[in-house]
C-alpha cells in the first residue's frame, strides 16, 4: 500500500504525485515536439532560401547570356547591313536607317530581357516570402498545440479534484475509498 507523503507541511497522496509527474511529462513532451517541429521548419526554410538563391543566380546568368547573344547578333546584323550597302553603293540615308533600326531593335530586346529577368527575381522573392509565412504558420501551430504551463496546471488540479471528490464521496457514503495505488 502506498501511503501519503508529507512535504513542506503538506500531505501529498500518491495520486497527486502521479498526476503532477504525468502533467510535467506531458508538458515537457509537448514542448519538445513543438521545438522539433520549429527546428524542422527552420531547416526547410533555409533549404528553400538556398534553392531560391541558386534559382536567382541561374536567372541572372541566363539573362546575361541572352543579352550578350542579342548584342552579338546586333553587331552581325549591322555588319551585314553595311556590307550590303557598300556592295550596292547605297550608302547614306537607307543604310543609316537600317543601322539605326538594328540598334533600336537590339535596345528593345535588351529591355525585354532585363524586364523578364527582373520579374523572375521578384517572383522568387515572393516565393521566399510565402515559404517564410508557411514555416511561421506551421511553427505557430506546433506551439499552439503543445500543452502550456496553464494547461498542465489545470490538468493536475482537475486530477486532484477528481481524486479528492472520489475520497469525499466514499467517506460520505460510508464505504472505504480504495486508491488505485494500493
């Protein structure tokens, strides 16, 4: 038979000790799970940031290659226009117009390449913000589901109240209370 323990002038029954131990273990386990979930979310978020950084690097490299290719093609087009003009003897307004048009087309293409690059970088930034929000939400959910100190205290108090009510009911009805710990 387990008998009550007196601690600091208070008598603590085995049921109370069990309730306290159970509540503390539940609290500690829930907090540990929440911390593990938060750590996993941080790791996933860090991986997302690394992937996004690599994606942005590739976007920038692609835009640089496209720009260089377009400038090279513009030089070739203008060289051909000069060659054709020189061979036909049509130097002057018409050849200058072809060369000016080539520069204009090249400029427009380069602006388009840059705009696409800029939009893709913005998109990856939004992906990062979305990933951060998702990770923060999952972390908040994990901590909100973990038992709090208040929850643990209420659980212990409820267990003690239930135990004490069972003891009082048994004594009022004239029967002996039998503890589950005996």
